[in-house]
């Protein structure tokens, strides 16, 4: 069965392709479809934003679509940036600007209060309207500065305590085996099977 991945983010696309690969399942990038654009993420929750993206891709392509939305919930910031993680420093912010703002807001906050979690919601939307949804969570701690050259987004400042390394310090296989997106995608893959 063909699916379209409802993202223009190459890092997300690469991860989702790896996590959702299965015999008989072909995954297309949204960028393969002329006129494709990303919808504005106007939802107040991860579910609403993932659903917006999945439904828009399914309408455009007439194919089942898979979308995810990920939020970073930081305890010391009362759960912010949450669903607005990609736009934390503004609507057109780059990842480095979001990370810089996060670290500025946490300046002086002790490690014991820097707990955080990545939460990912994945939704598969079928042209007839049927939807499947899954969620994945990864607990961690926000570091005082970036570490590692891999990953994308907040990965360089998100440490997995049991490993003592940030997501950006992990090789792709290790990250894909345990990440929030991996957990949500694995649960969705089970539902798709």
C-alpha cells in the first residue's frame, strides 16, 4: 500500500521512512507532489496539528497519509514549548534559534528542575476519513548547552539520563530504537499491520 509522509522536514522524513518501512508498504515524500504545501499548524494540541497535516496530505494526494507532530514539554517552563516547539522562537524560527531561546529561558535552572519529555503523536489518515493514532514519549533532561552532531531540532540539548548522552550524540540506529518518534511510529506500524 502507498502512503505519503505529510512532512517537508528531511530529518523527520528520514526517521519515519526507517521506522515505518514494511514489505508491501511504499512511502512517498510530500515534496513529490506538485503544489504540495504544509498547512499552518493552528491546533492547540499535538493531535490537532498531526490531524491537520495528515488530512491535508490525504486530500492533496488522494493517498493514505501519515503525519506526526512532536512537542517538547519542559517541566521548569510549565510544559512549554509544547506543541509550539518548532515555532518557539517565532513563526519562521530555525532550529538553532529555538534551542538558543530554550537555553536562555533555562539559564540558572538547576538540573533537577530541567526535566523534559518529547511527546509525538502519529496519525494515519485514509481518503475515506478513517484515522489511526498512536503516541510515543521519551523522558529526558535539558542540558546546559548543545552536545553532538547528529539528529535535528532540540536533539543536541535533550539528554537521555540512562545513557548520559543527548539524542544528537546517538547513532541513528540507537536513536530510532528508543526515541519518542520511534515509539509512536512502532505503535502506528502495529495498527497499520
